[in-house]
């Protein structure tokens, strides 16, 4: 829906509906392909030891479960057979827990699927862009709250995996909303996007998790911030200078220097970039000259794209040597893994029914 929209229309759409639809694959759209025996898999997430991958398996409108599979394709298992809707699983860095969404609230379960419990309540909706802290002590998320006839969109909060210490970090005025929170490598700060809808100002801010005060990193049409493991760089999407699509940029936390890695290509899609665990590369989604949805591995030091393939939901292996991604075909989708050293591809879920 975002391709071919001019910049003025971008502004209007982003301000009105951005937090509700950005960076997400609508389940209803995916589920339309599921009728007639299609399988629709999405949102792969690696276990910290690299031995397994969890993913969402959509089986119909508003019906999805979370599955786990070994990286050799063996032993697929449904971890949420008793839940009608379980989406967007994310493994904790310590490997003990899996966080996921029920379409409205945030949930957590043990890695084996036991002890499933709801973490949030009272929100209109909790965004599926929640993130584990690197030390696995907290999950940060954007929750939308209703105030009378107006909606305060995207208050940033943190919560422990047992549901304790739920703390709202960004109680802003009604004219602003906050979203896409990302953790610093030391788990002590978050960066997030703050939008003043009245003045149409986009800002990337940094805030300590034990403070209500924030620090401005940059202002402009930059959003979708993701903190690098090396602590000084934040990757973001930028609309500056683009009338169609987005550029991938980095921002130095220490010097505030901005670097445009795609140099006015403006081909990026509205999807969060992801740093490799070693901090050496970024994988991001973009459109090629034929409007195909691609993902590419980019060296932030040179701007060189070192690998590219058609697909969605690219996610790094813990050793930064492989990427799992989603490939759609006529009857649904499968999870594939590519070895970046050899470029060898293999279908992980071809035998999953």
C-alpha cells in the first residue's frame, strides 16, 4: 500500500494510520491465502543457541498458532494448541521464554510452551513490535490508550516476563504518540519514535528505563529506530528526499552524524531493519526495479549490499552467519534458511503440513 504514494500523502497517511499498520503483515491478508489448504508461515525467530526456530502458523481469519522446529527441519511442534490466536513469537535472549501477541495483548510462555500467561491489560492494542531487553529482564512495547473521544497512540512501557514491574515510560500529551521502541545493548536505555501529530514533527528520542526524561537524538522524517549491538549506532528508515519508498540511514548516538546507506535509492519498504548480532551488517527489505519485495544484507561501513534475495521477515541466526526468511508461493509460504558464506538455500518447512 505504500508504493507509489507521493510525499505529501505519506505525511497524511503516516500521521493518521501509521502506528496501526506500519511494519506488520495483516493476518487477515495472509489468512485469505490459507483457505483451501494453504499454509501461511511468518515471523521466524531463532533460539539463542541456534538450534531451533519459532514461527507463526496462520490457519484462517483470526486463527494462528506458534510452532517450533529444529533447524534441520525435524520435530515441528505446535506450542499453543489451546489458544485460537497466538502471533509474532520472539525468543528471549536467555532462551528461557517466548513472548507473543494474542492480537490485542502481550503474552509470555516458557520455551517449551508451558506456563502461558497474559502480561498486559487495559490497552486498546499492544503493538507487535515489542522487544526483549538484551539481558532478558524486561519487554518493551507500545500500547495504545483511549482518552474520551481521542486516542493516545503508542505509550511506551516495560514489563518483566512474570508480569511484574509494568512501568509506563512515555506519558505524553494527546497530540503525540510513541512507537517502535528499541533497546540499548546494556539494557538500560530505549530509543523510540515520538510524533507530534499537531505540528507533524517526527523525533527519535533516547530515554533511560528508570527516568521519565528523554533526550532528543534527531528530528525529521526518520522512523523505525533499531539500536546496534555496538551501542553507538542506530539504524532508521528515512523519508527525507524520497517521494516513493525509504532510505536506510544510521545515526551516531555520540556525534549525531547521519549516514545515508542507500544514497537516495528510496527503495526501502516500511519494515524494521535488523542488525546482525555481531553488529557488522544490517538486513533490510526493499523493492527491486520490478517491484518485487526483496531483502538485502548491507555493510554499514561501505553501503555495499553483500547479499540479496526475494522474501519477507528476514531474521539473523545468533552467529550472524545465516538468515531465516519467508518465501511466498502459489499455495502459501515456507521458511527458508540461507547460509551467507556459501549462499546455500534450504527450505526448512517444506514437509510441514
